[in-house]
C-alpha cells in the first residue's frame, strides 16, 4: 500500500464515529472488552475531569468502556485520591510485578497496564488533557471496532502552544518535526505519514500489544510504532483527527531531554533489526545529558541521567500468562 493511499484510507475524523450506540452494538456483537488507562504522575488538576467525562459518557451512559484505571508512577499530590473519587480504579506501578524490578516512566505504566487490566482493546489517554471530550474515546476506538484488520490507532490534533501573551494556534509537535519525522523519513519512510507519532492518545488490540517490548520512558511511542509496523505493516495502523488538544506545554529544555531519550530508544530499534548492518550501537550511547545553564554572567551545565531501558513483550512474562491464560 502506497503511503498516500494509506493516508486517504486509514485517516479519519472523529465525527466518523459519532454514533456511540452503534459502536456499542458492534462491540457487543464481537464480544469485545475495552479498557481505558491513564498513566499519571502528579495530575490532580486534570485527572478528575478526565475520569468523570470518560466514565459518565462512555461507561455509564453508553457502555463502550468496561474498565477505567489510573496507573500511577508515585504521585506526591492527590492524583490517585481524585481519580478514585470520580470512579476510576487506581494502581501504583511500583506495586505491580515488584519481583521484576521497578522503573519509573510512562512506558513502564503502559506496559503494566496489560497485566493489570483485561481489555481485548486497550486505550491510553494522557492525564493532562484540559479539553477532555468523549470523542477522545469514541474516535480512537472506532477504527478498531469497525475494521478487524486494524490493530493500532493513533490520535492527531491541533496543539495550541500556550505562551505568556496568550495561546498561539498551530504550535506544538516540536520534537516530532525536528527529530522524529526526519528519522522516520531516513529509516522508516512509510511512518512519515503519521501526523503526530508522539501523541499520547492511542489504542490497540491486546494481541499485538502483548507481543512488543515497551521502552520505559520518552521513547515508548516511537518504539511502539516501529515494532507494530514491523509486525503488521502500515495497513494494520490508522490515525484519527480529534480536532484539538489543550494541555500543559513543556519548555524547549525539557523537550531536549525528551529527544535524548527518544534517540536512545530509536537506535535500539535500529540495532535490533536484521539487515540494517548496525550492531551494538546502544552499548556506546551515553546516558548522561548535559544542558547549558546561564545565570547572569555565570555559565554552567545541568546534568541528567537518562537511560531508556526496555521491558520485554508482556507475553514473555510468566505471571502475565498465568493471570490471563495466555500462551507465552
């Protein structure tokens, strides 16, 4: 399938799936269970509304979702208490599979979602969305419910960039355009058609998600896309326009650290792929990132240790197979 053909066939607007009652009928006829998870760290300001909207509209009013949970990285605010108050299950990531060691990072939470929740389809939403709407759920689930050959769906949207003087329309997506899209064009040209590969809203079928490794940190979205693409090709992927997402914007300095982690994860994927002729590159990648700091006429460096480790496919974990009756 040519990239332009894929973009025309597998790119949707959320309004294509406006009929939630029909989505529920289709879901029930296929005997699907659907789980929604929020990976969190100190998100008490927004998580309550997100759970309220998702549960009220997509579970209580229309039974499209079967489970809603927060997978938390150890928040020091009231994230878990607020989520519970509005009806979500809450889990502390460090208490899940402790015998396998503990890492902190969004990817760790996503990986453990597969152990903690039982959905045939798993939907993840970032927990800092200020304009949460039922379309974030129905839009992403639509292609998976109506098209059995689709195994993974990514969101895209306009991301207004909040500045001191107000909101600038059309900003955001900076790491995508200066780092990830150029890398995809060089190494995986077909993935260049994904409008926002780093979006934090996506859904997939358990049968594919349990088969792939998960980077524990910033590189989880990039690694996930590459691994799913390797297994099923572009034809098994879709993307959905959710119009607009308003959230907390990160500073350029913070995005630099994100890019550092993404590069670590990306080079690991390259060395894992037979035929690339690139071996053991991750052994030579440093984990120390230095960023310049300026205080008046004083100049120095801030140092950050960023190690983009990777969890193995969940299907290879004995405890997971025993809990959910899977064959590793």
